């Protein structure tokens, strides 16, 4: 076992096609001290919001 730090950032939102400014940043999760065990880990990186929508769209979550 080892102790480490984990930073996970979610996908940000997109800007609107017809109105509004740029999209917002994605959510952030930080753990300064997590116990890690040997073996494979699954990490899902969330995507940013899709462009083309008149009002923008949300990004998707990142998971550890």
C-alpha cells in the first residue's frame, strides 16, 4: 500500500451557439491523502459539453 494524492477534473460546459459566452469549468475533486493498493484502477475522464447547441450544454463527470 502507498499513500498518494488524487485530483479529478470533470468536463466543463460548452458555450452557446446563439447566445452567451464561453462555457464554465468542470467540477474538481481533490483528495490530499488516499491509500492506494496495488492493481489496476479505473479512471473515467469526463467530456466537455457539446458545441452546436443554441444555449450550450453540460460536460460529463470524471470518476475515480
